[in-house]
C-alpha cells in the first residue's frame, strides 16, 4: 500500500535556562550583534540621512511686460535705449528710441501653464547709426507649487556684441532655474517676490545694468537664459529698424529640496532593514546550531509538554 503526506507542521522546541548562565549571555551578545552592526554598516555606507532630494515640476511662468533695452551704436560708447519704466525713459533724453514690440505666450500642451514666450522688437535706427551690441532685460513671475510654494520675480538677460554692425539678433533658449541651496520641503518661500528692477526710483543708478545683474546674482534662487548660439545677422538696409527676436521656453525643472522628518526616517529605515535581514538570517542559524547541539547547556521543552518543576 502506498503512503503519502496528508499534513505536516514544524515542531517547536523551547530552550530554557536561568538568568545567570552562559546561554543567557550568549543570547544577549547575539541580539547586540544582530541589531547594532546593521545600523553602523548602513550609516558608514554614506547617505543614511538624506540631506537633499529632488523632484520634477513644470513651473508657472508669466512674462511681466517689464523690459530694458540698450543698444550700442558706435565703438566709442554711443547708445540708444528704451524701457517700460517711464522714469528711466525720462532720464534717457535724446538716447531714447521707442521700438515696436510684439509679445506672445503659448501653452503648447494645454496644461494651463505657459511653455513659450515669443518676443519680437524692432528698434528704429538713424541712417548714420549702426548697432554693434545689444543688452536686453526681461522680467518674469516664477511660481512652484508641488512641495513648498515658491513665488518670486526673476529675469532673463540677453547680451550679444560684434565688431561687425548687425541688422538682427535672433535668440532661442530655455529659462532655467538656478539654485545655490535646496528649497524647504513645505511652506511658503517668497523672500524673492520683489521687483528685480525698482521702477519707482528717480535715480539713474537704480537702472544701471551692472547693479541690477550684480544684485540679482547674490540671490540663492535665480533664473538664467540658456542660449548657447545667438544668431547675429549683418547687412541692415539704410532706414530699416534693428530687429531682435527671442524665443524663450519654460522647460520642466528638477528642483532640489531638503527632505522632511518622515521622508528622512523612511529612507534611513529602508537602508537599515535591508542590512538587518542579512544579519537576522546569519545569527538565527548560529543560534540554531548552538542550542540544537547543546553547545551551551539548556533545558529542552517541546511545545505541548510542561517542564517538571
């Protein structure tokens, strides 16, 4: 007659001893070696406590319609300029030239956030004048919402010069976020929600490009225009305006931030447990060998049977 297993279960055996024995000391040492070294290994392997993390977000960017334009018309330092600030225009005097400006923002993926700014400018130039360099400032409202709420005013700076007078400058680039320090993981971060250019000031020093750029670069959070290849076109016809065309994209950004308490603990716990499982497996077999082979004397009590007193 053939036999087969219909049911099985492991047998549980308890090993008992008094407090002041070698077996008790052995168990205490094993517990310490099981749980403490994994913590040391995880900590010494670097990255146990994460101090910085990243996430991706499409920023909410809006052009503020604030502009400063300076064009050099001779190698000797002559220039013409224009801005959207009436006080600066009053200070320019005879150097003021009123251009024709066209601005359009596009939401290409229909997500409610602008993806592209198309800026076109035609600057009237006298027949005897030529354009050798151009400096352009554009200001933006920049917002982030996924982790901390970031609200700030930022700018894009366009600059190009040439020894050959030009007829048109074409620029195409990305408005990239630059961070010196990570953002907080929550809360409102609006310390830079102030105008980059003080348009209410009656003093010419407030509109100096060196001062504006220098003060802006001292911030921990800025935007820069990534434009590796501006196109400078020569051969302007007499009486034709100088043209400046800029396409500025608002790309998806990788934001750096300081993780909160629970995210830090979760990351540390995963590293600790991954090492702990190895130590549990090793020392469980060490204890089984020691007690099954009675390397240290203990009283064996199968489950279901009481040990006589």
